[in-house]
C-alpha cells in the first residue's frame, strides 16, 4: 500500500498516511494533530528494492 506525505497548513506539522490508490481518490485526509482539513500533499521519495550492487551495463 502506498504511503502519502502531507503537510498541515493550519498547524505546520508533516504527517504520513498509508492508503490504497482508490482510498486516496475518494477520502480527504485531516491532520492527526489539529484535525484540520487544510492539508497539502508533499512529494515523497521512494525506491524499489535492491542494494545497488547489480551488474554493470554491457560495454560500460
């Protein structure tokens, strides 16, 4: 399940929510601290498995 990062514009606290893509399309998040609905989704880094120790590209 994806994790989405938000910032509350009312109290300034960042928070994260794990929810399905379908839930994200229908559910409006609220700040868990002040309960405000004035939240803004933030960019959230992600990576796909592995340790970076893969094989080098051919010819490289």
